[in-house]
C-alpha cells in the first residue's frame, strides 16, 4: 500500500519546484499532519566524484520540527547576544552566526553525536548543536562562572564532548581537526571528524598542508568550507584567485552545496560521511551560505556590501523561512504549532539571558586554575613579587 | 678522576678512557655507558611499549631512522601506525599532532631542529599551551615536542638558535632541557607521561656523549621529576647555573678553578619551566655568588629570568657581589670555526667570570 502511494505521489509531483512534493497521501495520520514528505533539493556541483548526493530528501515531521526548533534557537540566541553586546554585557569579540543556521543543523543531522567536529570562531551555533545548552553558552559570552568554559574562554573558546571549539586563529582548526581524524583512525572507532573553516581561511597554507597529509594517510576527515562570501570585509573575488573552494583540495574530491537549505546540507553531509567511513579518505564540501551580521559585533557589515543584498538574501533564501514554507505547504505542521515553538524558544533564550546577566563572575581565587591537567597545586607568579597566587588543576 | 670525567662530558668520545687509565679498577657490572642519543631512544622505546596511545611523528623518523639517528630501530619494531614520517610541513603536522592529543592520543613530535619549530609556534602556544586554561579545564593536551635545540658545530645562523627563553616564557607549557644521558631518559619518560604540553630541548652536541647510567636509571619506570634541578658538583665559593650542553663547559671550568682552590657549585637546571628557584636560592645562600651560564642570547634570556628572581627573592641579601650572566654573544651564529667558537661561552670565559665575580 505504502509503495503504491509513493509511486502515486511521485507521479503527481510534476515539475521540480523548490518546495518539493505537491501531494503525499499517508496511510496513518496523526492530528491530520503529514508524517513525512520527500523534497527535491538542489543538485551539487562535484569535483573528482562520479556522482553527488541524492536529488531528493525525505523529511519526517519530527525531523522538521527538530530542525526548525534548533535553527530558531540559534537565531534567537545570536540576536540576543547582539543585544547584550550592545549593552556592553558581552565584551571583546563576538562573531554571530545568524543566516548560517542551516549549516550547523544540517551537518549535525548528517553525522552522529559520536563523530567529532571542530570549527573557527563563529562557533556559538555549533556549540549548541554539539550539546552545549543556551544557558552555558550565553553565560560564557558574558564571562560568568556558569559559562561552558567557566568564564575563562569567552566567545571563541567553547568546548563540549567531541567538539573541539571555538578556535581564534584563522585556519589553525583545520590541522587540529585532521589530528582528531587521525586519532579516530588510530583508535579504530569508525568515527570521523568534521573540520570547518571559512572562505577567508581557505587560502591558508596550513590548510593545504593538511589536505596533503589527510589524503596521504586517508584520514576520515570532512573538510567543510562555509563560504559566506566575505572574509571579514573582503569579498571572495578580492581574496581568492580561485573561488571554487570545493575544488581547492585538488586531489581531494569535493562538492558544492546550497548551504541555505538544511536538507541539502544534511544529504551532502551524509554522502560525505559515507565516503569517509568507507575508508576512501577525506572529502571536501563547500557550503554556500550567508551571514546577516557583519564579521563581528564591531563591524556593521555594510561598508563592503549593500543593505539591498542582505535584504534580498533574507527575503529569498532565509534557511528558517525555507524550512517553514516547505513544512506548511505540505501540511506537516500548523502555523500555530510553529508559533508555539517560537514562544518556547523565546522563553528559553530569555531565561538563559537572565542567567547570563545575573550569574556571578568566576571568583578571583580561581584566576590561576587550569594551567595544567592532573598536576599537584603549584605557585604562580602574581603581578608583583609579593603577590603569591596558587594554581589548582 | 674528575678530569677524566670532564673529558668524557666535553664530547670527546673516550668510552674506554676510564678503563685504560685505571686498569686495576673495573666498573661495577650494573653501571653502563650510554650515549645521550641512546638514552633518548630507550625512553621512547619504553614509553611506546608501555602505552598504546603514544606515537611518534616527524620528518625522517621512520625509514631514515631519524635525521640524527635518535629513532633508529623504532619503526622496524613498531611499524607505520606508531612511527609516522611526515612531509616537510611543520605547521601542518604540528597542528595534526595537537589535534590528535586533544582527541586522546599521546603524540611525540620530533623537530629536526627546534629552529623549524618556529613555523609551528602558533600551534605549540595557541593550540596546545593555552587550551586547558581557555576551556576552563575541559580540554587537556598531552603532547611532547622534542628535537635538537641551540648550537651545533658549523650549522650557522638559521640552524643554531636556542629556544629555551622563547618557550620558557609561556604559561601552560613545561620546558625541559636535559644534559646527561640520565637526564635525557628520565625526563623524556616523565614528559611523555605528563598530561600537559612539554617542550623537550635536546642538543646535537650531546647526542654522542656517553655517560654512566646507574642501575636505577636502567629500570623501565625510571623517571626524573620535571621541575627539579640537580647539583652536579658541590662547592662553596660560587654557584654556576646552567642547562643543556653548557653544563659540560661549567664542569670543565670548575675542574680548572679547583686547581686554584676555587670550588664551584654547578647546578644543572634540567627544567627551564617550571624553574627550580629553590635549588638556586639554597645554593646562593651558601656560596653568596651567582653566575648563570647559557648558550642562548643574552636579552630576555634564561639567565635574565634567574637574576630577576634572585633580586626579588630571599637570595638577594646573601649576595656578596652582583649576580651576572654568561651567555652567547648577541649576534646570529657565524659559520667560520674561529668566529663560532667565540660566540659561545668557553671554559676560559667561565673561569674569567668566576674570578671577576670573586674579585681574585
């Protein structure tokens, strides 16, 4: 029965529109919602590959709701961080991820929690998808003791299990990630490591050194270039002799993916993970995406691009809107249900922000702690010779 | 006897010298003569055997058996998985090693020379040293960076710099600088077993020098604690503090001065960071005179740090003369032999400085 229905729905689908399947009839319904639908997704350009990821993705109602909630949480969290930064409650560097949510959520959907991931400084979204809570993330941004790194790291240095940050030095995270992949292979655990970097970092020498070694040693590594078109204030055309980032791995197979479509990202990631885990070595993905904010909070983001461009992306390609439209037009969810999720997310963010602004800062006695791991307590030189400080592991 | 020891330590390979000169006396069966190179290799071999997570990587460490033959035989014994030849891409393979350490392995990275580590400094400092702190204690990094540091005969400016002060500057790193074979073995084993990033500064001049290794040091669990200096020679008149190959010079100078009735106390630092100031201060309180001796450049060097701490600590009020530093000349290392010799502290320089300090 199910097979027949699928055949019928395939026939009825007609021309490939972005919002995918027109009609799917389900045998069992719950509250009149469609339990799952199949969507057409954009074709990926490939490099040194016979074929790319599938052109269709199946989305279940549960998955859709989860992706929606996660993307919305990241969106709201970043906007709240913007607010707190402007109130000077968050200081220093703050690189916001709004606009790129489909990347973090799609990647996480394509790998397992037991796989590994490392990224650069635009890391709040990944810290969340990799298991950090909004509370701990926001409290880290505000530098409080309840922060995920106890207030010692800040925006760019957040870690969770199988998530290696949050790295401040452009490009450095790529060899680190390949090292994690080496450990995966060495320990024989059938895990892989996702190494993210931006279009700005893509020109770094150490990344090419890493491509070489990862390929030579067949490390289970997915290199992912999040191409949001601008490295700080420099557009890709002004920074790179070749903007085909998915080809820059040369001998490493690559694909170019629509990074605004969470399903496209998910399918590509699954494809890449399959490649890695079958022992074929590394693979490279370029995600075409966009950030609404400037490079960081000190960059208004309009001196090197037009407001019209930002508006156009927001209205035509917003990842959350794309998912929402798909789900609504296929009767997978109701407007009210999504609104309810929005309200819950807003509340979660508010609570987290409240915590992040009221939690005390780490105590001064802990200033010197965590210099070394597994070490007996030791003395640390203070600001003047009379100040004797102590460090505990 | 002391003179004979000093020949051994100053690099002339005179293994049987002791036996030849005093043929009526044989070495106790348990004591062995081991070169620094072999002591390092023994340490690596034992730690590779002990812990599956330990592995070596670097240029030419596997098939070539090490640029200085330190890793000879290890690849044949342990294979490709654990002894990894890397391409000539320092920043890349250092990053990979640090990442592997973050994921739970225990890499030992070899630099063919610490001069090449300058390319990797970002990973040693920003990815390794600072991470445990920045993560609030979530992410330790257990890794050792080792290789020859400082002067080597005839290698000239780009291959002869001493990095003790550079790495010694950084919180989150441990920096070790062994002198003897026992130092090398015990400290390298401790470094590999340490759960933190350790910079292990060897020296090419010392690789071929044999030392007596006590029976205790031949055990597979022989460890020397990081952060403790050793008094190589006791004396009452002046304290000489040194590290790495320059300790040999100090011992030679002490032998020469002993003929004039001046007894030097020679302290082998063994660890640059954390430095054993207690040992230095205790000695200074006894001898009341301090000279630091190093091969590195004078500005912002190891000696500078010791002198500053003596000024700030209890030792200062015991000094009968200003503490001074004997260092390498403040220039890039020249090539011509005569120039090179005059760029590093010689026995005569140490003797001269001691006599100046003691005003004799």
